């Protein structure tokens, strides 16, 4: 049986045995469900932030460490989406900030840490849609501004503690 790892407490890992048959069955069910979900998602209105498709690259060293063929382990490079310095959160925002849903809105409000990727992408999306963005930051809001804290401001976000 192949081990399945799960988090159990801070910094500890435990292995739960999972049979190859159970694993294959799970993958098959997941693939079928994913196809149905993708079909439904394609019907939903969405904003257009992400340049698709984002590339897949082979993870040769990881595949070797797992005893798998390099073509079996791929990484999706959502950081190359071309929007707000990338990341998978841009895809979520495409559904949350659909132009029809935000019609008449003037502001987008979200919260996060001073280096939050979600806040950075929300500020970028608001700027793209011509909306003001208010970021409620649960951390240091004082200069010097580096990393995402700097980018929040470049995207025009108003920062509030």
C-alpha cells in the first residue's frame, strides 16, 4: 500500500495506508467530477484577468524522488498568468468580480496580512475594473513598504489597519 500523508498537528506528519485500488478509484471519480465541474464553470460569467492556458512544466527531480516517470509529475505555472504578478487566486477573482456583479459598485474591500497575495491580486483586479480597493491589514501598515505591501500601493489600494 502507498502511504497517504496528512497533517496532524503543527510540524508533524502521519502516514495513513491507502491501497492502490482505492487510489485509482478515487482518481477516476475525481476525474469524472472534475469534467462535470469544468463544464459547469465554463457556463458561468467571469471577468477576464488570466491569460490562459498557463504552462505546465515537468518536475523531473520530484518525479525521480517519487519513483515516477518525469511526464507523470507536472507543475502548473499560474505565476505566469500575466495578471498582478500571477498566482491561482486570480482565477477565483475572475468569478468573484464578474462585471455584472460589480456593476454600480465603487469599492472592493478585503483583508489580509501586509504581504498577502490575495490582497495584492484583489488590488490589481479592482484597478483593472476601475474600482477603488480598501485593504484591511492585520499587521504592520507603516513604511518601509516592500514586496506585496509596496505593490498594494502601486495598484492604488487604500490601506487600513
